[in-house]
C-alpha cells in the first residue's frame, strides 16, 4: 500500500495508533449542505408559504380513500329494480328469517310486530322504507334509538338476506302490532 500524498498525520499518537487528518469526501460534504438547504426551503414552504401540513395531507388521503371505497361499494351492490328482484328470492328470504329471529326479533318481535323497536309490517317507516334505506339502517344502526350497527356482526350478505325477510313482512297482520311510527312509504 502506497502512502497517499494528501495523507497528513496528526501530530499525536494514542496507544500506538496514528491518525490521518484528511478532509471529508466532497460528495459527503455536498450531501450535508444539500440536506441543510432542503430543510430551509421545506420549512419556509410548509410554515411560511402555507403549504399543506401533515394533517391536511392525512385528511385529503382519507377523503380520497373513502370516495374510492364508496365508488367500489356502489359498483358492487345492486340498486333499485335489480336489488328488489334479488331480495324477492325465496332462498334469500329463508336465510334472512334465521338472521332476523336471532338478531332482530328481541326488539322487533318474532313476526315484525314491534316491541322496543318499531313495527316492520306496516307501511310507516322512521328512516325510509326502500330496500336501500333498510340496508343502511341495519348496516349503520340508529344509536339514538338504541339500535346497534350490524355491519361488523352480520356483514353485507347477511344484511341483504335480513332485508329480504323484513320486506317479506310487509302487509302481514301479526297479533298485537305496535302503533305506526314515522312516515308512510308507498314504494314497491
């Protein structure tokens, strides 16, 4: 190994070790000063020129994510006539009855007559009587009235099946029905 011409030994020796006093590599110095310059510009932009804060970026990302999820959900789930046709399936109604008896009957009665919860057999609805409205109420619940959100417990498939059964209760005449509540819905 040849001795580099720019290697300059320091004037002291510690434990028999000699150290060189060489300058740092130029790429390292450039990176160091570049980092400092970037930090100054970044701070001026974020704090001085009203650039987006991390919180702003988080909210923007969250809004974009929610919009994407909403778009995907609406693309996957049928609506209107397609949903109504799907909900009239006998198999879906039969499955929905099992979910209804297990989860809904304690508040709405075995036949939908209404106990603590409203009557589900008449044409009056508190939160809308369309299939989409019923799915939304089951999914999100009505915390103000004591109804929990069932989306995590049942999931989309079981919620649709339960909705099919609830819609099949329309026009039935159970014993001791609860008085009508809400607004009249004259949909299909």
